[in-house]
């Protein structure tokens, strides 16, 4: 996929995908010129909020 995403200056956009094995996180930081941060962590089945 080759799409362009942006966040308005001063805003932060977050995307979270909780899966069965991993939780993926994406953050677009409009305060830092649209810098993108990506993280992956194991999903915690007993409480999925721990992975986030």
C-alpha cells in the first residue's frame, strides 16, 4: 500500500490494531512535522489493554 497520510500541525493521530499474536501501533506526530512512529508488541490475551 502506498498512500500518503498526514496530521495537521499540532495534532497527533494514533492507529492501533490488536491482533491475536501482536498489537501494532502507529502514531503520526503533527507537532514534529508529521513524523511517523511504528511499534509492535505481543498481544496480552488476558487483558488486551496491556499491549496498547
